[in-house]
């Protein structure tokens, strides 16, 4: 068969052939760029709210498998961001705060570990509440019958400097010397008599240097009481406290009662906590313990409906080591707090303390790892190897992440009507 091509056909053939050739030569290959792995911020620590650090402080972070992610020393007024590639991160991380302080001839190593913290958390270090500075001192004498067992004087919003409790032993008079006087010049005094129970007296416009005398007849009955049945046939001891946490009479946070009872002195079948109608909100706190177990109760808000001290729980520590701690219990708890410590010396020779606190939710599975070598080598008095058996507390009512929120995220501002119950063994 004969094929004939005219001039125009030949031109078209060569024209399209050249297009194909040159198109192929000039075409660049399509390059698909590889994804560049980015670091992500997995934890932020803000120390701006902390007014002063009198210690050397470190933050240590592990993933939930116990692999160390980072550790840094920090000071006040810093915002530390921790970044890492995602292949090393887990959804939960473990945060450890290590602090070292010296006071005179004493050395203090404090370790606090919090497991199961959400990746991406932003923490703040909130300062401790400032202690009230007394504006003066005064003396108080109380005449009373021999049946009076305890007398308390509360003159400050800080129980550590403003609460004074005397335990009477058949005397007819009790003298309080050099009581700290608060800025509002008031004092709340309460007295416990075996026959009459608790009574109170409010002292107003107290001045620096005053010598005040009271007679038992001047004390009034409290308005309301909460009865607590105490476990019997045990070597029991109970500390109890009620404090007003509002300010109608300018006596905010003053204790109404602050006392204790035990088998060695006064240990009734029913203990009465005392309250006044002039207040709506209180702090109610009890701490009950025997030589086998302990129980604590705290409520900030209204008067509790009831407080029931439980019987001895079953808590068996299968493995008390820091890194593989295990327990078996019949207690339905939300999170646990274990404390291990070791100390030596009394100041001469040097006093040395190492204490490790670990907080974990009930079903937490994070692996606890040791302190980085750089830190253990830097602080030669740190004694992790000889920490004693753990003192373990199980929290029954409070929730773990609510606790973390109060401590490090929003601060302790959401305690209204919160009930916190704990139980444990030493």
C-alpha cells in the first residue's frame, strides 16, 4: 500500500513531534516534600505569682513510661515552656518538683511527684498565704471551776500564731501570757467544762499591753452543735477545730474551738462540735487516729450534716518501693498520697532531711523514675536510698484533678462546701 504525504502533513508531523520532545525535556519531576516533625509544648510552668523562693528549685518531667523528657532549675518570675517531639510524648506525664534549702546547720530536700498529669498542662506556683503580723500582745486570766478541762483563745486569722489552747488539770485559774494581738483588736475565747460543755466569750477593742480578767460566769452557750460518735475500745485520739470564715463581727477566720481529746484524758462516746448562728460559713476539721489507722475530715462552708468516723480499713502494701508501689484495699478511694522520709542529726551534728511525696490517682499506671543523676550528684546530702516505709493516705471524696486544679491551675478558691475525707495507715 502506498502512503502519500503532502507538504502540510509533513510540517504538522514534525511540529507535534518537536512539541512532545521538548515538553518531555523541560518537564520537572514533581517532588513531594517530607513532613518535618515539629516540637510541641507539652508543659508550661509559670512562677510569676510566686513572690519569693528561698530554696534551689528544679522541675523534672517524665512521660508515663518513665522516660525522662527534661529537667530545669527555676526561679521566681519565670515562664518555662517544655517542648519535645511527639514520638517521645505520652498523653499523661509525671511532674516532680525538687527543692533544696538550708537553714543554719540544717539541710532540707523536699520532693513532690504528681503522676497522670495531662499533656499540655499550664501550671502556676501560687504563694503560701501570708501570715498575719501581730500588732501587739496582751495577757488574759480566766477564773473557772476545777471541772474546766480546756480553754482556748483565738486572736488572729492565722491559727499558727493566734490560737492558744491550755489543758487544765484541776486548777481554778488559767493565765494566758503574751497573746498575739491582731489588727482588728478582737479575741474569741472558748472554754470546755466537763459538766456544761463548750462556752464562749468575745473580747472586743483589746489594746496592746492589756491585762484582762474573765470569770466563768461571763461565758455563754454556743447556739448549735454537731455530735460525732467516737469509736470505742480503741486507743483513740481526736483533734477537732471549727473556725468562722466570714466577717460579720470583724473576727474572720478565728477559731471557735480548737482542742483535742484522747484516752489519756477526756474521751467521750459522743464529741460535740460547736457553732454560732451569727456565722453561715465555717471550716470544720477533725483528725482521728489510733495506733493502727487514721481518718481526717474537712469541710469549708455550712455545718456538716454528719461526720461518721469509719472503722479500721483493710490496706495491705504489697510493694512499698517508690518505683513499683502497690497496695490492696477495701477502701473506695479517688487518689493516694504516699510520704517517705529519712532524717539524721539534730543540728549539731548537721540535721539532714529527705522527704519524697507522691500523688497518684487510683487507677494511675505511670512509671515512677528516679531523680536525674545531675541533681543527685549536686546535692550530696540527698538520701533517697534510705527512705523509710511509706505513710499512705487515701482520699475518699475529693477528686484528683480537682486537687491538681486547686494546687496549680486556679488556686485554692473553690473550696465552698467541699468535703475532703482521707483514711490511711502509717
